[in-house]
C-alpha cells in the first residue's frame, strides 16, 4: 500500500516542482521586462509587469521592492509603502526595502517613522550619498517639528498665565490653611501644607497658581 502511494505521489511532486520552476523562470522574464519599462520611465507598464512577476512568484522581496519604487515614481505612496513593507516581511536584510519604505513614509508626512528606516539604511550603507541626504533632510524636519511643539506648549502656558490676575485674587475669609508670604514657598509653608493635605483640606486657588510657578509671568 505504501509503495502504491509513493508511486502516485512521486510524479505529482515532480510535476509541481517543475511547475514552480517554470513560474519562477517566467517571473524573472517579467521582471526583466518591467526593468526595461522602468528605465524608459514607463512606470505604469513597469508596475504591470512587476505585478505579473509577483503573481507567479510572490516570495521574492526584490519584486515588491521594485514595484514599490515604480509606485513612488507615480506618487502612489500608499501602494509604495505596502510593497516596501511586504518586501521586508519576506527579507529583513533587504536594505532597499527600508529605503523605499522610508521614502514613502516621508512623502506621507510620517517623518519619525521614516527617520527610523533612514537610520537603518545609513547604518548599513554609510557611503550612500542619496540615503545620507534623505536622512539629513528627514532629521531636520523631525527636529524642527519637535522645536515647534515645544514653542506651542510654552506659548500655551504663557497664554494661560496671561489670563490670570493672580495678584488680585481674593482669599476666602473662611480659609484657614497655610499662606504664602510675598509669593515665596518657605520651609514652614511646605510643612504646614503637608499637614493641611493630611487633613484632606484644599489649598486656596491663588496659592496653587503661585506654587505652580505662574506668578513668574504676572
């Protein structure tokens, strides 16, 4: 019984292997045609033939990487990102995949994510002038955005302070908690404040603002 099964399975496996080899060979031919279209800047046809290659052999990272490049040329950045990610899923050592993915993310405004991939490319290809230039460009954008966020936070704090008239805030007559002298936090005030909090009492609003440092803007 095992002999019969073996004789039936053998030719089937052989035929399947031959079919896979034929597909791989044909896929390479499609890739070659796609490359020629790409060189001629006929990116739409290049995408079509890279797609044909992928349909026959979807295990080659370079096919997805090349199609990603063609998508970048046609400004289809979402498709370029998807293909670059797929290429890296197939081969984590495929450096062009990081470069394509970074370029797609840069175009999509995802600068911090793009910078991470550019750092990988720069690490493994330190002499690549184009990659270095892209890394520098992206790094400047990320730094600038961080600086702008810091300015916005500072301005927001100042705007809040500008709206507060702390000096003229009235202390409730019933308030019996610790008090600031000349707006300064002393050791005595801190000790009284701790004791006051232990009693689950609330500090007067004016003193809260002063302790938080808002008086610096008044």
